[in-house]
């Protein structure tokens, strides 16, 4: 019996590209002679025709399954739902906008057959991205690696192939603020890099506005490091030492001179400085506490409105959704 490859494609308002993506993926799948394929599209609460298009693809092709979210839960959650649903011996994550060329997956499969459990794509070139995005991404991965306890490869995305061992390990991770590429590094097993040239988005706009990018970056850092907390202690300590010096200075002026009304500037600086440091530290603390609160609520990670394309005798491998309505 052939092994099964699951290809997971998160889609959010991708009506302009999804048809072309389907074509490219079909062509790719036709080249796979000794593997069976299942294509899992996650519609992350699109407001355009993405769901309808995906539904029509699923009607025509028994290998296609659609996980339709009840609202937009975000890219990392969509990827998670796809990993949960996948039945394959290996699972490939790929973006819907054709920035990750499906053809590269052949090389990933070859590495998997050599015995690797994770083959992650490393972007050698990223044409069509703004200088701002390139610079912030570069800085982000370097800062993340300084802070994180597990090394997370530089300049990778979620484009990767993972073996069943890795997928089962990811499924067993219940955390809510998910930074999938870091979680894959954390799992371990045999991992290897595969350099590839990242293409430009085929059509449409990026679905990652600055707001989502910031949330993504904080998730990456806060889920993989408690160093900001330790740094806030360091920051507090140095501010306190400075403050102590200031206090001594003020006392000396007060006791030994009669010029204490002066120094108002220094006073203001001290008050503002300490206030600022305190707010930063409280803010860092707050971020972690917010995450604890989020975890403690134990809400399901995502809500699926419908699972499309599943025959009556089978369903998604797993689901964290309270509603599992198969169509
Ligand atoms: N995406 C998603 N939910 C979101 C945002 C994005 O499922 O809330 C999907 C999107 O459809 C695409 C992938 O995640 O398949 C990557 O998004 P995008 O290409 O917009 O990000 P960029 O490449 O610009 O970083
Ligand atoms: Mg993209």
C-alpha cells in the first residue's frame, strides 16, 4: 500500500489565487507516482468566495477536504487545525498564495525517505517583499534565537514536511498561542534544512497586516522564552541603583547645602524614568499573565463550522473543535 501524504493549505480571503493554487497542486500530485495524497484546505473564516470555490473543488475530487472555520482564527491556528485533521504518514504545510513552490516538495519527500522527520524550507531569496518586512523578519529571527531556549532556524517559514512522529507530537501540545515553527523545533527528531527560492505572492495582498505580524512575533518570543521577565528584573535593578544614587545625591544636598530647591530637573527625570521602567515591567508581566489567563479558560482552540469532503465512514484524524459537522 502506498504511503499517504497530507498537504495542508491555510486560506484566508484567497479567492484570487486559490484556483491557480489548485492547478499547481494538481500538477504536483500527478507527478507523485508512489504516494497517495490528501489535500486539506483550511478556510480561516474568509469573507470572499474562497469557501465556495473550495467546496466546488472538494465536490470534484475525493482527495480534497476542507475545514471551514466559523470565523477568522488566524494563520497559526488554521495550520494547527490542518495538522490535527491530517491522516498522512507525512504532512506538508504550504501557503495558499504560491510563495512556496509545490515543486520543492519533491525534494522534501526525498529527504523524508532518507530518514529525516522534519524538512524545513529556508528562504534564500524573497522577491516582492517590502524592505521593511525583510528587515523586521531578519531582526525578529535573530532576537528570537537570542532569547529562546530551543534554537529556531533562521529565515524559515511554515513551509515544511513533517513525519507522523512529529505531527503526533504537535497534536499533543495543547497550548493556545501557537508559534508552529518554534513548536516543531522544540519537538526534536531528525531535522534538516532545504534552501529554496521564495516566489512572489501570485495575486491578492498579504493577509498579514502589521497588527497580525506583531502578535505573531510576540507569540514567538513569549511562548519560547521567559527571558523578558528576567530582563525586566535586570532593568528594574539598574533603575533602582540609579535611583539610589539620585536619592543619596538629593540627601547630601538637603543636609549639607542650602540649594535643595534646585534639582527639580533631576527629580523629574528620576520620577519619569522609574515610572517608565515600572510600566514596562508591569507590561511584560501583564503579557505573560494574559497568556496564563488565556490558557486557563480552556476554550477550544478553534471552532469548525463544517468539514467538507469527508466520506461518511471517515472524518478528520482529530479535531479540537466542539462541533464536527461532516458534509
Ligand atoms: N492566512 C490565514 N489566516 C490569516 C492570515 C493568513 O489562513 O488570518 C493564510 C493565507 O491565506 C496564506 C498564509 O496564511 O495562505 C500566509 O499568509 P500571507 O501570504 O498573507 O502572509 P505573507 O506571505 O505575506 O507573510
Ligand atoms: Mg504569502
